C-alpha cells in the first residue's frame, strides 16, 4: 500500500490523537493514503513510533508527538510542533479516549471517573480550543471527534 501523494488531501495536514493504535491508527493511515501529512499524537511513544513507521513505509509524511490530551501544555506543544513541521493544520481527528472497567455506578471510584472525564471530555475540548484558531489561519478545516457507543446505548449489569 502506498500513499496517494496526488490524493484529495495532498498539501494538507492532519492531527490525530489516540493514533498509537486502533481507530486512531486507522485514521492516521487513511489520511496518509489520501496524501495528507499526518501528526500522530498519543501518550504511547512506542505506539506513535509504530504508526509513523507504517506511514513512512507507505511513502507518507508524518511526525510523532507525545501528547496527553488532559494537559493544556501537551496539546499546545503538539499542535505547535505540527505547524512547525508542516506549516499549517487542516484536519483534526480527536480520538484519544479510555474506557472504564465494567462496574455498577456505585462501585466506580471518583478518581477513575475524573480520569475518564479528563481524557474523554476535557481532552476533546482542549484539542478543539487550540486546533480551531490554527485552522482558521488558512481558511478553515474539518474536525472529527470520536466517542464510545456506550454514550448511546446503555449496558445492563
């Protein structure tokens, strides 16, 4: 599989959180196949390197950045590195997220709840807060935020 350097996203830059594996990795690879330069952002440095290696092997342009989406400093630094490396930001795929172990609500520890909300909700807010101004500098862009199906369908215990 090779990157489509003449693809519909040629000359564009995509920022993908949660890109070290799973859906995030698949999205990063899909952006690269369409010709976008891809910034792979995740807390897993090993996963980041694996994803960037896959993109580079297919002829794509990529950059790995360690990013904890709960930390404003990490989000800003990752986006700054993206613009420094590629000159712009056109797309964001905000996919970083975690699941909790299956448990009754009364059994979930407050610290675990706070961690889930920080990553799954605050992380998306922080990413969008700093992505949007960068996109507007070049006429706009597109943002996709992913979430779990658990928010749509409950699970009986």
